[in-house]
C-alpha cells in the first residue's frame, strides 16, 4: 500500500461556497468515527475561514455543535481528560408503546426481552470523532460553543453508508459530498425535526456571531441546508435526563471507538508530538503489523515463522485486494486478521488482533485510576458501572458496521494451563499422527537426496561411443571442444542404502534450551524409531492433554527396530554434546554404511572420527537446500497425553 499524493488545496477549501449556509456560517460535512475527517476538521477550524490563509480578523468566533445542549457540560469536561477515552451517557425513558398493540397481553404474544430493557444514548469522546475533535479544538482556542441539536427523550439512530474517508487524500471534500448526495434518503419523523431545529438555531447564532463553524454529519448536512434556506424555526425541546460521564473499560474500546484502538493511539501520539498525521489511516496499518510481528517473535522466539519483508509485501497486496473486493480503500480489522491467518498463521493473527485493541497513546499519559466510573461496551449494549445492561445508541454513528467471526486458535488462559499440567500422565505420552506422516515424508526426502549425493560422488565421464549412458556431460564436452569429442555421464548404481537419518536443526545446541530428551518406538511398520531432543513441552500446553515443543535435533531409524533409550544408554556416555550423542546412536544402530546428516554446516572432524570408529560414513545434506518455512513447520512437535486425545486434537493444533 503506497502513500497517496499530497491532497489538493481544495480538499479543505471551499472556493465555490458549496458548504456555506450564509456569509457567516460555514458547514463542514464529516463522516463520524473517521480519523481522516478528524484531522481535516481540526485543520479547518484552526485555519479560520476556508479559502483564506486564516488570521485573527478571519478566525472563527463560534463552533456550532450538532449535539443537544444537555450534552455540553459532560462533553466539555470529558475532552479535558483526552487521550483517556470516555463516554457521555444519557438514560432514556422506556418505550411502552408495544403494550398498546392488540393482543399484547395474550399468551400467544410471548415477549421480547429487548422491549423491556433500559436504553441509553451516548456520545463517545473519541480522538478520531470529527465533532469531538472540533469541540476539543474550540475549548483549547477558547472559542464560543453552541450546541444546536434538538433535545429528544428517545433518540432515533441512523447510519449512512459512505465512501471510504481515505478518498479525501485524492479528492476534494466538495467532490466527496457530491458522491454521497444521491444516496441520501429524505428525512422523516424525528430526523427531519432535528434538521429543522438545527437550521433555526443557526439562524439565531448568526445574529450574535460573525464566523460560525458547523461540523455536521453528511447525512444531516443537505437537509439542514434546505431547512435553513426555508427559514425553519427551532422546535420545542423534550425533557431529558442529565447525562453522566463514564470511563470506558480498556478491553471494550474496540466497540466504542471509530478507528482501531491502536490507530487511534497513533493519531493521539502524532497530535501530541506535532508529527504529520494525514496518512495514518494507511501508515497505522503498517505500524500495526510491525507491532504484531514484535509480539509474535517475542512469544514464540525460535519457533516463530520468519516474517520477512517479502512476506509482508505479499500480505499488504493481499490486504489491498481483499479491501477492494469489499469496496473499501482501507482495510478493517476482519480483513487484516483474515490475511494474517492465511499468510502467517493463527498465532500471528491472534497477536495482530491483540495489538489492534491496544490503546497506548504515550507512556505515562493514561493514569492507572480512571477519572470516572468505568462502563463496558459491547456490539449493541453497554454495562453501566452499577452492573445494569442496557441497549445503547450512538449519537455520532459512523458507517454501518458488520460484526463477523473468524476462527482462530487462541492461547489458553494460565489457569487452564495449570489445570492441564496437574492432570498430565507422563507415562501415556504419544505423538500426533498428521505430524508423524509429515516428518516421515521429509525423512524419506532427505534419504533420497543423500543417495543422489552418493551417486554424484561416484559419477565419471567417458567418451561417447555407442550409448549416451546417463546423459551428455556438457562440462567435459566443452573442456575438450578442441578435439571434437563428446562426453557422457556414467552413474554407477549405489550399493546399499540409508537406514539412519540425523537432523540437526540447531547446532551447536544449548542443553538448557532442549531439556526434553526421549526415544520413541514405532507404533507400526511405516514409522521410524525416533530419538530426539527438544524444548520443554511443559512450558507450552495448548489444550487438554496437548503440549507443544520444538525439535533441536532428531534421529530416525527405518525400518524401525528395538533400541535402548539413547539418553540412558551407558555405551554413549562418552559423548559430550546432544548432537554427538545422536550421531553416536545412529552409528551404533545403523545397519547400512552411510548415514544421512541434515545440518547447516558439514560434519566436523570430530563427527567424522566418530563415524570412522563405527566404520560408518556421513553424507551431509545442507539445511539451506530446504525451505526455511518448511523447516520451521517441521520443527514443531505436539505431544499428546494418551491416544484418545487424538480424536479431538485437531481442534487445538494448527500451524502457527
């Protein structure tokens, strides 16, 4: 995802007067919950009248806020505590109108619990809410504020599907508004009354102030303008409850904020440090991925998949394509998580989602004790500090939101891990069959590669006479080009085979990193006898009776045969390192002359002397010939506490 060109000068300017309601009133249509619009509103408010360079003589002297006057005290108090996120909540009377319907009390009528639930309307005090940003700027600049919306005892919500606000980077606000207008339905009922009331209040304000700035949602702007031109009078306010201010529980911020909490924190950090914030809607996604990568590597360490720049580039292209399919210019959290799951695995996607909900504007800014009592948010309900659960209506709603589920294998809580560890039976451990098949297939591949290497060592060239043998030897033919003779390859058959394969993934291995050492015997004729050293499975329990470890090295003997546990065999006590003990065990139990060794570096002189002691020969297969992603996946081994666990293990085991 590339950064856009610099926005045109008319992105905030209004030379044609499209947004002017009068010479004294400048409207600024916004999309609620958009960080891009919050930045644009702040810049327009501080710049003065659009189309000028600002200045004292042209500065705004009043901010008209499209919220009811009852929210003024709570909102202005709450913005003083930003970047701490709060909500101004107003309780609404219950709606008993459904009880007047015919048959409301009949046994067949049943009932809906939602009809009896309490309901509240709220204003999220969110740094990325354009109207909150305008109030925050006006308070900081000591501008007069007038709250011009109609007081309603039961607020009727609306939601407007709008183009992606990122389009403001390439087009003007006027053109953006022109694209939205055809989709706006004509208001009815309370919505129409509110627009007429705001138009009447604006006419009252222009008698007192000379420069009025009016940030208004796109869904309301054309109808407020129409009512203003028709000289509508203010409506009568309803009697309402006094709103309360509550802090928002950190874990529920995603249901309250317009942007992702992580990106909201970046906007707040850029504002405090005077950094550019015009492209944070895209740059924030990149920062989110880097933060998730750091968390992922910190937890999984050597077991983590390599998150290379090439993979990240592929990820961003995939995210872009998914966003375009959904008719968006910037991705939502679901798109980011789906792409992360499919490219990096479940574990990375979990870290990405955890990073996305992390709200950390600046170190030390957010106090440990919230300034107000704490409430919790959900998709359509809130839990007030007294424990009451209410339906919730946002008075600054953004575009309609669709909540979707994604199937991820999450980390279990620590209390569950302790419970599983206490119930673990160390005498009933077994492997996970799908992993057995993968590692056995890889062992066969390593054996075949080693046999080819042995054959290439025995290859010789001879002059062509009557047969091409094993193909034309280009190198030898070119070397003797002056003679005009052709040379062919002769690959004699390899005598014997390979029944022992040693894989050293981490060499030299630190014994403290690989305390788990065991020899597993084959369950059937298609499995190898396996000796391994790996990380401690007790440190990574992922399910009931399911643990995970990482291979440091392993030895495969195929066909399987009975052997003494390599780690207790006194005949191998002369070995000093884990790798040496595996090689000594391979030499001791191998029936063929050659032993395949997969490692990063060729076996040293000490390993070769050890092989000669047992009259064996080591065939080195470079680890670099195998894909790093494949190696990382094969190094992960899952340990099950009993064969019955295999029936449900697939629900907990996924590629990380």
